[in-house]
């Protein structure tokens, strides 16, 4: 990935990234191009959602689009939270504000305890640094596998994408979320999938996917599934710590964060300890894994790494961040409506040399036809 400038120094104050998301700076690693493509055809077919042609720059070197009054109004409408659902999709121990109010009283279920030691991730260095006034303030460890690309889409593109998402129904999901799935039906426990009804990614994602290929590390990224999630503070939306499946989904998870900033909280339920070193002056690039001379250690299970996600940023999780560290969005980190679009690629089993390569090729062809509707 492209080299990024580090923070000003180890005495930098590590405040709550939700309250001060601008404390972390990100450097673009490639020029942006406009999101357009075939979304107009899809939107024109829906009488309740007439298409509006966006005047977007075509050349990679074009300046960022300025929002006029009409675009600003559209962006404001997209940010506005939709009507709060009266029923939820929670199951088991998962809850949201809707079902908690309906049940009343003290809930019999228990939320996972908060991690003891909090570290803040700096995307421009690759370090996770101990939070201010914590036991490990000024101590750090390399946190590989996370890439953030700021301003991956423009404000006008963001508003148009959300507008088109809202033209299709959102299904209630767990923990106060709503979802739209563009992908095959999968039973991960039995490792079976069905392609019936899957017609590909939505047409408005064509240029988003193409733009991904302009960035280092994503040149060969070919998603076969897109999952849109809608978060809203009125529903108490959140997502519990989890690892994405590795039987079907491949090495990289790519997610576009829309409408509001938030924090991705990462934790690792592994024995042993993390080796720490003093955060060096100027925060140079993190050394290779295992190359840091330790000075202290902290139990893995007691650590949570906060990754600030700016609005309109693209997040890539790979390597240890994908396979070893669980990721979550806490309820307290949703301060306004948030929409995420997560793109997943196929695992090696479905690749050109894999046991299910023929099925993988079929899924790829369908996905990249960009003719899909939510399944």
C-alpha cells in the first residue's frame, strides 16, 4: 500500500475517535473517478425512484465535485434516518432498542464485557497505540492488514448510492440493523450454497468495483457478494464481534462507509500476549511482523483496537486483520444513520485451481454482470 504520513509524535493525544475522527489523517493512494455506470437504467425502471443524472468528472485528474443546492438537499435527505422499524430481526441473545423496549425490565441476556486495554489504530503508520491516560499510553504494536482510503466516493456519489439503495426494500436484521444482500444463498454450517435468484451485484456498484482496481492491493479484487447494512441510533444498531467465513469468502474484505463516521472495534480471543514497544518519535512505518523489540506485554484477550472509519472511506481487511482479529461496531459508536456496503471475494477453493472452480467461475460471471436486485 502507499506510504502515508505519520502523526505528529508519540505525545499526540489519543482521544475518542468518534468524537474527533479528524484526528487521524489519511492519504489517497490513487485518483478518484466518478461513480456512474448503468445505475440510471436501473433507476429509470422504477417509477417511484426517478433517476437523476449526476454531472460527475470523467477524467482521473478532475477536481472534486462541488455540491450545489440540489445536491446538498439530496445529501441531507440521504443522511436523514428512515422511519424507525416497529419490529426487529433479533434472535437469541442479540437485542436492539426495539425489542428491549418491548420486553421491558432488566434484560436476562448479558452483553460481552468491555475489553480492559484500548488501543487506537493509525492508518498512516500501521501502529496500534495505547489510548490516552491508559495503562499503555505511549506503547504500541504493529497492526498489519488494515488499509483505509479516504474520500473513495464524492458527496454527490454517496447521496446517489444511498438513494438507489433506499429504492429497494431493507430487511430487518439482528441487533437493530437492516440489510440488503446481493449474493448467493449460503448455508455456512453445511457449506452449501444456492445460486437461484442471484443476478449479480447492483448496477450502481459497477464503477465502485472498477475504481477499487485502481488502488494497490486491489488490482485483482473481484467481488461475488455485496451486503448493504443500515445502522440507526434510534434502533440501537450494532454488530457483535465476529470473523467472516473463510470457506466461501477469500482473503480480502472491502467495505465502503457511508453517511457518517464510526469506529470499527477489533479484538482477538487468543491465548498469549501481545509484545509492545515504546511508540517511536514521529511514528515511522511499522516494522515487519515479529521485528519489534518488546518492552512490555499485554494479554491478547484484554485488548481492543479502535479503527476510526471516516465518512466515505473504503476499508480493506486482509491477513491477520481478516483472519485473526474479530471486528465489531458498538452501539455507542453509531451517532447518526450509517450505511455500509461490504464486498467479498471468493476463497481459493472456488478459484482457478480450486476444487469448486467451475462454480466459482459461474458466480463471478453472474456477479460482474451487475444486473442484481436484493435476494
